[in-house]
C-alpha cells in the first residue's frame, strides 16, 4: 500500500504522523511511504532521515494526498486537507468530530474512510491510541497552569508547590482517567495540594491506592464540584466521554465565585471542553480571561513537545497502521478494535456518539458497508 505522511499545518503543530523509525517498519512490511518535504522538521527529522528509512520525499501535500491510498496524520484534517481526500482513501488520525460539524461534513462529502485514533479500542480495554497523548497533556496541564498563575500572565502570582512556610497551590482535577491521573502525579510531585473528582468509586479506590494518600479523592456531585472549584487556584478539566462532546461541568455563573486570578486548564477542549466558557486557543495565543479567571484551552497541547509526543504516538499507532496497510478496509471488518475507530465511511457517520453529538444520522458499519 502507498502510505502518505503530509506535514501538519495546524497552528504550532510540530508532531508528525510517522517518525523515520515507523517509516522503516512500514517499508520492511512491503509498503511504500510518501512523505511531504520537511514533514519531520518539528522533531528534528530531515528529509535525508526519511530517505534513509526508505521513504520517498514529495514536494507538496497535494502530491502526497493524490498519490497515497492511506493518509497517516496527527491532528484532524484542516479544510484545505479534507477537500483533497477522496473516495475509498483511508485517513488514520485524530478526528474529534463531535464538536466539529464542518469537518464531519467535509469528511462525509469526500467519501473517505476515516478512522479516529481517539475511539480505537484495545484488547486490554481503554483507548490505547488516545492514552499516550492523554499522558502528555495531563503532565503539560500542570506546566501550563504554573505559567498562567504567574502575575504577569494575569494569575494570582502563586507558586504551585509553595515554599517552606507558605501554602502551595490548591489544584482540583475533574476526571480521574489517564489525563487526570497524570495531571495529579505532576501536581503532587511539585508539592501542590491536589484533589481528584470522579464519578466511579472503583476508579477513586484505584487512585487512592496509587497515590498512597498524597492526593485527595472525592466523588463528583454538583455540590462537590462547586465546593472544590470555588476553593481552587487551578482547575484541570480532564473529563472524557469517548467520541462524544464533553459534558459542561463548570458553568459561566460559577466563575464569579472562583478566586480572581485562578486558572482553568481545559484538556477536554478537543471534545468541546468541559467548562461553559471554554473556547479553543492555540500555542501562539494560549490564554484568555473571563470574569477574572484565566482560561488555557490549547487544542493540541502535546504539539508543544513534538519529539516526545511523536515517538509515544507512533509506538501506539504502529500495529494498527500496519494492519490497515496490510489488509486495507478488510482490517476494519476483521478487527473489532479498529472497527471501533471507524467514524466515517462512504459518506456516513459510523460512530454513534459522534452522530448523536452532531444531530446527524448514525449508520452501523454493517449498514454502511452493505
């Protein structure tokens, strides 16, 4: 199969769909890999690195899209990219369609087969292609919060870990999944006072054992969210409903009761965000203020550390990408985990939560493929 890797064009997105090491694996399996020139510049991988791995370098994204049977990316295709997709071409990348009706319509119109990293499942459970970027984003969320807390950035002028004799920051993490656990790990490691809210008692037990009392856990209710958010210096939004829009757990009215100069970091912004006042921002302009509360809502947080992120992502996606390259669409029909990743096929939405979030018809794969 001809596998294409275009350069990412989202603002300050430096990751790459395939590293040279991953390209070498595809080539060893008998596939051709077409890489847009400078696609790996953000991770320090030159065209020569890709040539040495066995790739063919093309001068433009248009050539890559036109010549490839499968496109492997990192972020969701931008308007100039989804118009280049075509019928029966496989797109393998993060999509996050639930809050993005324009992209959904663009992919449906193209006729492509769009498989979303974030809904592919694993044999051991969970979302294995989302997990590595959730780990990175969770850890970065605390770094972002620390920067936003600085007085010149509009924050309270508070050091996350404090110093001897001075109280540290109080950090509340809403959601105890992968993002939440890694955010809590970083925050606790810096010496912050950390509370995790979640609605799963078994998960709260796991977190309590994991952190051995260094992090408070609390069952998430409306009262609990209000109490914790109002007392917090930093609130991390780490809620995930696979494929669907994130629930809005902190409303606009709550901001007036939060501490002035406190910080919200909405890691769920790719799925629409879990704060009512959230809107996507970029690494170029990452924060804004509403009612005295600083909001950090960068939609591609792991793009800030592309070397780490690209390697971690490729480690996870490689077995699934090779399965698609080896068998084409048959791999989706044979593999229930890849089938869970199928979001768009032949102009139809094949992931129920996405269809429901967008208010569009849902077509089970059996019906769409008939």
